C-alpha cells in the first residue's frame, strides 16, 4: 500500500507572520518538519505543498521536496487534495501540519498501519490525554470524545465530556495530524461545509456530519505546535538539547 506525507504550508500567519521560515537551530521550521516526517518508514515520499515561492525555495535548498499549489485554497485540506490528484497510484495520504517540528515519525507509521488493518477505514487522526484544568477549558485546544472502538463521536472547542461526575471519563485533546484514503480525501474536499463545522470552525466535523467515521489513535507523544514566539523558543531549546 503506497502512502505519502503532505505538509501544507502558507507564509501568512496571524500570530506569527512568516511562520514556516522561522529559524529552528539553523534551518527553517518547515524544513525541520519535512526532516522529521521523512524518518517515517511507511511513506514513499514527503512533500511540502505551498503557494509561496519563498517556502518552495527554502525546502528545495535544504534537500527537501516541495510542490507549488494554487493560492486560492480556503483550507489545508483543499491544498492536500490538489496534491492527491497528482498521485493516482497512492492509497493513503498523511497530512502533517507545517508547525509541528517535533512530529514523531513512528506516529505517522501508526496512522498508516490503521488503514492496513481496517480496509474500510477512510480517515484517521490523533489525540492525547489532557489532565490540566486550564488546558481543558482553553478553546484553542480542540477536544474529542470517542466510542469504544476509538472512533470519534464529536470534536469541540468546549470542554467535552462535561464533568458532571468527575473522573468518570478522560478528556482528550485532538492533534491535527490526519490520514486519508486518497479517494475519500478527494470526495471530502468537495463536500459542502456543514452547520456544526461552521459553528465550531472545525473542518473535521464535516466528515462526521456526513456519516463517516474518524479513527482516533491515542498518543503520549510530546506535541509542541508553533503558534507564538514563546513556542518557537521552546522548540529551539528542545532541538538544542537533542530531545526530539
């Protein structure tokens, strides 16, 4: 089963302009993400998908592979689908965010493994347990509740499940790493945005509202997405100490 990893990357960022090109121990962040993803054993290729020539050149200069995509995409999924159209021989596509320079390669392999085991699976993602009360309340931390088969029941920026009886159910934070069967991804990108998706501003709800299952892998990996200068400093420190 041929799989590839695609890293959508845009130059603009509200909180951290030029984020993909921010330096992490001597290399642009997007190149660090590419390097980490390339260590996964199950992917035939890792591609940065961008609409910015500066990002394209930075990746190519650092021996990575980049692909120019259209500038009018509204979401990363749309950009991902454009790349998927060019790879008809690929069965599974993994979407890694361009601001995850600590991405664990084994997690990419684990996601792909779910599709090998379950031939009917169309989409999968990742979650990690939350234990800090403030983190649970933070609407920037998307929460997900699961059924007994670890398929997502719902994603929300609100605290779910509501702790009426404390300690009865764990709280899981959704990590925005996705894997799709190629044919589903192409269809998914063409689906009309749905009410819950628009209300929560969470694109993955479109799949649930259309009746598709999303498998969720529980992970204890360290996730430090870069959204602020403080995040950038922390990641640089982790790289300097060799703790990736």
